[in-house]
C-alpha cells in the first residue's frame, strides 16, 4: 500500500507498516522528524525529485512525501466481538452497510479514531476496502482502530447481539426515534447506511432500534461521514466520556 503525504506516513511509521519512504528535497526540512523516526525504524529512505514522486503518486496529492508498505492489516471479527464482551456497556462500534465511496470511508475512520471506537465492521461486498485513498482521506488515522471485513453483515450483527451489544440503525421513517432521546447506556453498535440508499431492509430488520438525526433546516439527509461523526460524539456526550481508550 502507498501512503500519500506526511501524516499518512507518520501514522504508518508509528504502526510499523512503512517499508520505504520517498521525500522530495523541498520537503526535507519540514519532515525532518518523520525522516528521523523512519530511519530509526529501519525504513529505507529515498531522496527523489518532485516529478518522480508525482509519477509514483499517479496524480494524487502527496506534498513531497510518499511511502510504501504492506497491505492494510484488517482485524479479526472475533477480536472486535470480544471487545464487546470485555468492555460491557462501555463498548462502542460502527458497522457500515454498503459505504462504497473511499473518501467517505476515510472520513468515517478518522471520526472513529477520534472517538476511540472499539471496532469498525465492513461487509466484504458492496463496500469500499481500506486503500491508499481511504488512508489519505482519514489523514493517516485509518489504522488507529480495528477494522474488520465480514462475509455477512447481518450475521455479524447477530453475533454482536449475542455478545451483549444493542444495534442501532441510522434510518429515518416510521418507527425511528430522535437520536437525542437515546441514552446509549449499553454496549452500542451504530449501523450507517450507504450513500443515497440508506440501510438495506434486511439490515434494518436486524437492528434493535432505528434512530434519526433531526434536521430543522429541511435537508433530507446528511452525508454518511457527517452522520457518523455526529452520532459517535453524541454517544460520547451522553455517556459523559471524553477520554475513551483505543482498543489494541
């Protein structure tokens, strides 16, 4: 996987995922700390002109810094489910039902990292995978929380219920409650739907409750990444928890 830009490379070094680093001469001064940390971690460092990095980045923005490493390391679903059993009512997870835009996925993972969620669950089909675009959109934070892929999202939600979680689907319509009224005082899985489509019916049927975000301005819906951020931090606010610890 390529890591585009200094932030993504810094995160990759911290996680031990960076193998090689290319830096344009003009960027050396402002990324001296990154170069030092990469060198200490045994990363191979190359000094190349900006034009060379442009070719390596294939037109994507890199700010004079580009790294390469192994593929993204997905977590095992069993480990994410174990976090629910271990943390009990304090557990907080995200499940994404068909979020296919990598920029949205990256923004969601950044919010998930900021909220220190215990895991993000993606279906293997009808979903963006974590790639370099996602990593860049997350400002390099995509690896800060466990992300797992599952064959059957509905079955995964059933397993999380058995582990003690309460499943909330974000969906407007009949039977949907105002998210401001929910205490979120138990292990919580927030399920966010696809851009423009919302939750699939079979996923809605798996949810213990449906929630919606009131929109007094008359807008029909929010971008899924905005909705995820708003709802995650509402959970933290309701719990009075601004200092969650990231799961390892």
